[in-house]
C-alpha cells in the first residue's frame, strides 16, 4: 500500500478533474473502436486504467472539490505508478499536440472558424487546456517523486 503518499487539496482537485476526463475518455473508447473486442491488450489496459481511476476516486472523494487539507492514497504502489506514468505520457503528448496547434492557429482552426473572434476563442480554450495539462503533469511528477523516495 502507498498510505504514505499525501496530496494537498489543490493537488487532489487537479487529479479529481483529470480523472473525470480520463474515465470519460476510456468509456467513450469502449463505445467506439474498442467495442468490437478484437484488441484484448487495449481492452485490458483500459480496464486497468478504469480500476486505478475508480480506486483513486475512492481515496480522493467523489465530490468535485475537496473539503480536507490533505488526502492519503491507498492505491497499491505499482498500480498507482503505472497509472501516473500513463497519465504523464498522455499529458505530454497532448501538450505537444497543442503546442503545434498554437504555433499556427490559423492552419489548425481556420477551417472550422468563421470569424477572428471564433479563432481567438479556440486559441483561448487551447491555452486553458495547456494550463490544466501542466497542472496534471506537475501532480503526476510530484507523486512519482514521492513513490521513488519511498523505494
């Protein structure tokens, strides 16, 4: 068990919000291409991600915003490490994609926007997403550092 891992309320809220997006994404994948059941490795990975995500929600509380100052994680170390590492990889990939999009916003969103103000809104949303992803990355890194320190 990882009972020694402690999160602040702010870190908890970042992870809680990320879990909402993560679990929603996995469930959408299960309704989409993964639904045919032909890629058992992918389905097994999805099940592990959902299992770890639900365990984390039990530790963090299901409410949207935390009420305590600190939170303790009880997710088994290897399961947590695997989940955090996966989220870090996905988050970095998202940040890279968004950085490329922001480098040339007209090329990225020009075809789907009709006015400069719509394009500005797309850029604003992308920047907000980057901020959120950077927060997730910082929490994942912090928890992975804590895990490494307890080895």
